[in-house]
């Protein structure tokens, strides 16, 4: 699985080009191995037709999707997949993500990328990381409200022995035995044995965790998702001392993570972080309910589109799986809604979400079950709009 960091998302968000193609599809692992290639082939054909309808020549459209077409017949590519696949194609560049969400099939072309299907992975920040660490094994997991997958981190040591070229016998075994027998509830107790051995073992653990922290830095330094430590109690304060990531969760998962399944780690980590996610959304939801019916909130699509383009949306709730196709005409300052998707239509919900984020607003993405009034979007404005704008 690929990690969609906020920095990478922001790069996609700010990309503008004459032609940008966004492809989303579910990947059914363990079933018919031809489903993925066939779906991708059909979606690339749709994208090519859409580019031509938007004014590209047939040759230009064909050239743009030439490189991603090579993935159709790539067996190694299809063998290493997650639940969903997202491709972002622009002149001279292809970015692809294997992600833990089964997307609806979609191909969109325009002058920017279509990013709304990604929003539930990032907004609210329902993403988190789990560092499952013991002396014998260390791994990083990426979780969302719905899923968990292991992350391949460049340079991350497999265990303490690899990090320090260390023999896990002698002082480390004595330290482990002392901590397991003399420390209860994660608190240091009275240890038996040579204190010098214990001091050296604790120093080595600190060095080990600093190596782990250094390896994680390149991946996490620009992220804001919480990191939950999973490990036996006595390791957590040592890792906390080595850690430089500012979003390490205060609570940790207690116990040996080597004996826990990914599903068990996911459930335990979600218990550690869910209150923070739910509180932020609930506070925003209550604010919308207080302001609904005034000039400072609306679920009227044309009103919210105009406000978002003007940088006036402070908080947005958006259904990531619904579409409202239409067009924004800046010369007339008008929004036109289409009952069906047209060749030059834009998904106005995606436009609003992108503009809200570009203007540093807050976005809460849903998959349809908790939207205010069941609307496809709802917004709180930074200040009251003039009645004519509502």
C-alpha cells in the first residue's frame, strides 16, 4: 500500500495543467485477476474520449494515457494491490496510489485533479499510524476508520539486532527479564541484577528507537496524523524519549504487538484516537446546526460554490461518493447545474472541496451516512453573506 500523506495530497491539489486525468477503481484481490486490468482499460478509454470532448486532439489524448496503458498488462503491478487504485495523469507525469478504500469506478479529465474520493482518507484526519515495536520486530502500520495496512518504510530496521548490530542475549535478556518481573503496570520497580547491565540495555533501547525515529522522519515529518505506539509497557517511555514526531498519541497499546493481528492492533489504536476525531467533527456539526437558516451557513450548491471560489467557506461537510455535475461561469458569476454528466461538466462538490482547502478551510468528508439534512454538501461561511448571494 502507498501512503497518501498530506504533503502529497497538497501537491495534487495545487497541480494545474492543460490536461489532468484522475482515475479511480476498486481492486478485487483474490478473485478474477482480469477485473483490474479490464476496468483500468475501460476507464482510460473513457478518459481519452473526455479529453477529446474537451478540445484535445485524438493524438494528444492518446499520448497522455500511453504510459498508464502499460500498467494494464503488468502482472507485477496487479499482484501488489490494496482495496483501491487511484491514478493521476498530467503531461509528463503519472502518480499512482494503492489505497485502503474500494473506490467507485470513475474517470475525470479537466485542468486540475479530481480529489473528492480521497477525502475520507484525510478529512477529518481519520488517519493514524501504529508503530508496533519489540526488540525482535518493528513495523509501521497505516490505519483509517475502516482499514489497516503495513507500510514499507525505507531504512526502517527490522529489529533491534539489525539497528545496532546487537546480540539479543546477555544484558538485553537480563534487562527484559528484570522489567517483566519487576515492573508492573509500566512503572519501574526494584530490579535484581547488575545495574550496569540494565543501564546499558536501556541506553541501547534508546539508540534503537532513535534509529527507528530517524527512519520514520522522512515519511512523517510533514504529516499530522497521530502515531500510536504498540509495545510492552516499559518500552513506551523509552520510545517517547527518542521520538521527534510531534503527534505521538498519549495513550499506547499495551502488550507484545508481535502476538497481535493487524485487526487487533487497528481496533486498539482506534480506541486511542477516535475521541479526538469525533470531537472535532461534532463541534463543527453543532456550529452548522446553530447557523443553519442564517446568512452564515447553507447547503444550497450554487451558493456554496460561489462562496468557496471567493474563499469564504470556513467549514465544509461533503459527501465523497455523491456528484453534482455542472459548470461555473466566472464571466457571469453563475453556477449551472446539470441533471446528467455532460462532456464539459465539472463535479461541483469536488470544486468546492478543493477551493475550501486551497483557502485553508476545514473539510469533513462523509460517505453518505452523516451529512447535515442528507444534503450532498453543507458549509459554514467565514462571515455572513449578503442576502443576494444566498
